[in-house]
C-alpha cells in the first residue's frame, strides 16, 4: 500500500482547503508509521496500562473515529461499530489476528468516505444524530477535532514506532 505524501496545505489557501489539507497530512503520517512493519511488530504492545495501543490498534481506532464523526455524528447514521456494539474498553483497538494491510485498507477507504462527506457539506452544516450533541457540532468543528485526534495518535504512533525498530521522524 502506498502512503499519500505528507504535504502541508498552501499557507494562503482558503479555510476548507487548509482544514482538509492538514487532516490529510496527519492521515498520511498514520500510514507512514506503518510502512515496512512486520505483523508481529504492528501488533506489539509496549504500554502495560494500554495493551491495545499498538500500531495496528491505532490504525483501527482512527478508522472508527472517522466513521463516528462524519457518518454517525454529522450524517446521523446509526451508532454501530465496536465502540457501540461491544461493552469492552478500547473495543475499536482490539485487532488480534487482523492483518495490518487490511486495517490500513479499511482506514484509507474510510478516509475516502469521509472526504466525500466533507465535499458534500458546508463548513457550517451541523450534525444530525439525535445523540452526541450533534446539532451543535458543525463540520468545521469536526474537522478541527479530527486534525487534533489524528495528530495526537500520529504522535503516539511515532513513539511506538521508535520503540519497535528505532525508526523516527515526523515530516
């Protein structure tokens, strides 16, 4: 799987271009941190208090976070997925036996769906789900939050990757 380039948006671009550009760059970092990993290393746990926080687990989590914010909160689709279907902490990170390539493919496909949703809505459009305070959540807010969420976990992945094999670097 080829990871998209890590390119910052133009400094003078309009708001939508900048928001999506920063999100896409952070998404690309998620993919980059997975390049060249063995299955064992992708599923290797380093944090005793957070055993599901593996590189593979974080890719899965990011897929489900994209689904939650764009499809469930913004579009009002049913709250379905591991976070809702299982009463287990970190259910969306439980990926034992799921190949990293599949997790990366699922994440990339979810990002494509998210980008289609973003393109079809105004930044001031608000969520439709009856829960989650969705009607007070604009697409603009969701994009800022997704940049924050994705960058935060890209940082986790940077640290885990360095622990796995010494590979480091951000940009």
